C-alpha cells in the first residue's frame, strides 16, 4: 500500500521543481535558484534565516528570523504569492498578552509556525531568564497573543504537532543548558490547554553516526502519514572547524510519538552548496518548515543555510519514506516509550 498524507489540506500551488535526472543518495534535491532569501532583505535587518512558512488562503505566510545589524533577532512577518519570492513587513511582530497589553520578548529566534484546528501557533527561542520556549497564537496574522512560556529554561527547538493527540496539544522540544549546548536529545510533552505541560517523554537522542553524534533537535512540524509522523530534524557534529548541522529523517508512532518506528542512519541533506558552507555561521542546513500537498505527495522543505539565508529543497512523500525505512537503524532509546 502506498504512503499517504493524512489530515492536511491540498496545496495545488505548492512551490515545485522537478527532480534532476540523476540523484545521489537520498531522494531530495535543492532548488536550483537557492537561496530564496538573500542578505539584507529589510532595512536594518542583516540576515533572515531559520524561518517557517505555510499556506494561508491561496497565498503563503511566513514567520522569519530577522537578525538586526546590532546582532539581536526578532520575528518578522512575510507574504508570498508563490512561497519563493517574499515581501516582508518592515516592523517586527508585536505581541500582546491575553489582556491586549504589550508583551514583547527581549529577543526571538528560530520560529516555527503550525496550525492546530482553526488557530496558528508560533514557537520560538526566547529570553526567559535564559533560553526558553516562546509561544503565541493568531487567527488573522494581525493580532499576535503571546502565551506564557510553556517550559522552564533552558530549552530550544520547539515545534507543535499539527493536531491534538488523544485530546492534548503535543510539542517536541530540546532541553539544553545555559550555553550553546554541546549535547541534546529530543523530548515530547503534552498539554490539555497550552498552560499546563506534562507527560514529558524522551523521543530520541544523538547517535553514533558522525553527522548527529553531538546533538539533535526538532525541525519542521511533523507530517501525519499512514506510516506515522514524518519528522525532518537537525543533527549536529563537532569538527576541528566548528559545528556542522545536517538534516535527518525519522518516522514516529502515530498515537505515541515518543516511540520512533524508523530513523534514517544517513543524513537527508548536509552542507555541500556554497550558500550552506559559507556564511555568518558556516556549514549549516537547519530545517524549519515544510509545505506539503496530499494530492501529489510533493514536499517543499525550507531550511536555514549558514545562518545567512533561507533555502528550499524538494522531495516526495513515498520515496523519502521508503528511503528512511530502507536505511533505518533504531536503538532501544528510540523504540522505548521514553519514561524512566
């Protein structure tokens, strides 16, 4: 039986480029006009990278990490007709609390964007007396209501699942420490109301494979399929010239995503193009979002490149799932329920 996407609307205008005649290794290919967002895209913003996009009506909307010339990042809103060429609002997103009062973060970076039922949720890394998870919601991309921080510091790389599981919101995150953590595993947590979080369970940790031997972290929002939740995540290795960030793939159990069904031992994408290898932080491919169409099985994967650009790659559901399964290596830490 072929693999199908579940519970996601059709996207007939999904950005797409046909695959090249010859593909090496994983069935994924870079957009040949990458990067789609270059440096200095907005006045007083030096670089946009590590950002998330999704369909909105017959267009596309995105939340973008805009790093100012002073080195401080905030979230900016962008709009596009084709999900490749973007226009950005000049002012950063202004958040309010549930009373409508200003509730601005000191900084905000690496946002994710997920729709659950009729509401859009933004997650990002925020200063909560240390790096932690910021969370906000909107229904119209005009008013952004910031909720209280779901977790204590230190934590990063949060992303919600696009639907509730067993009646609860479910979020992946990567607990860390106060520095640029030289370790890290992916955990999953549940909440009935986005206020009280519990049932924290381990999903998977770093492996012995070179490309994810240092730490891992969540990436794009999981895609629900007939095989389970398809997850594109990042893996980090340490070299004599610093960290290298690659993109990996795994499939989580549909009802209990702390259980990893398949985990590809190979990277899906690693820095090889010039815009991935050279930049403000070299050797980074950092997945943050997908646009995916259940009618065609097409997947457009958005990733940050070298902490300087936004880039785009393409794959198809059945070939990428088949590749992950064919090259899967799981360990006890992966397949256990994640409670100790």
